[in-house]
C-alpha cells in the first residue's frame, strides 16, 4: 500500500491492487478521496493520479493503464478497462455501470498544447460523460463527448460527437452504422431473461444452494439467499463466497448486476 496516497481511502473486500500500481493526487501527493469497491482488480504498473477516484464493485483495470487529471474520475460497477488505456480527467470523467473500454483506447477530456501567445485556438476542457453499458471495443480515441446508455464504438473508432442510446458507431471520424449492423442491444423481455439466468445458474459449477433468480424485486422471499433480479439487473448483495464466485462466472459477457440499494 506504500504506492497509494489518499486523505480518505476505502478499499473493498476481495480487491487486489498490484504492488507496482500507483494511486495518488495529480501532483503526486495524496488524493483527496479514493474509493475502490469489492472484488476489484488493478493490474501491474497502473497509474491513477487525480484528486478523486472511485471504482465500483468487480471493476478491472488492466496493466499499464493511465488515469490522470485535475478533476474527479468516477467509474461505476462492473467496469472492464483494457491494458494500455488512457483516461484523461483534466475536464472530469464519469463512467456509468457495466462499461467496457477496450485495450489501447484513449478517453480525453481536454485539448492543450499549442501556444495561445501565438494565437492557437485549440485550448479547452470539457467533462467526458459515459452512460451505462457503453462499450468502446478497443483502440478507440474518444473526445470529451456524452455517450448515452448502451452505445457502442467499434474497434479503431475516433469518436468526436455524442453517441446516442443503443446505437453503433465506427470509423474515423466515427459515424452511426446502426442501419447496417442493427442496434447494440436487442429487446429481451423479463421472462426470457429469467429463463436465461436459470440456465446460467444450472451451468455454474460452484455452490448454488443460496443463490436465487427473481423476475422482479417483489419476488424476493427470504433474506438468507442472494437474489438476482432480472427486471432491474440488481442483486441483494451479501458478500458470500458463492455469490462472489457466481458474479465472477457471469462477468463480463453473461450478465451484469449491481447491488440493490434499498428494498
């Protein structure tokens, strides 16, 4: 922990941070607040240098990723961030739950280099806002945009404009190709999701004696089991060994669930 400096530090249960990773403020001193959820992974040589950083449960940040800036970088649950990714938080970054950022991607919230004394016009900072279930497939370069829920940028995309909900983008600069590919997500009703989760539970090789599937929160009937609610994609987090192993079995491609805040 000697490479982690924060005035207020919270690290969840089951979280692994490689000893070579560095987490601190933008200037190398202590960050104001660092909050890392349960069962996260932060890999070799990851650099996180910003005043406020948060990562939700089951987040993965792979080796040689660099997060830096003067403003907060806030990342939700179930994030997957590939190796050699750059996340610039000079203008501030918010990333929602269940987002994937493929390897070698660059997410930017500012532009600054040319001499303003000489009249350079390119100098700006702007928040980068990424919704839920957004996926930058890999090697993407992203300007300070707003990416709405369930939008996807295909590999190698250079994203300079906002991404609309459940649309697919590709190219340089990235253009909407949903008319060719179809939407990022197809409609799935509650019953279909319930049956699929029942299949996943049967396929899971570990202890499932205290794991239950519910269609809605109204179907939850006891507090001694972990319930996975398919309508809301939430679960009754208890932190048991079977729950953790089943969550790891589901992530990233089978299903993503976030804790129920209140029942």
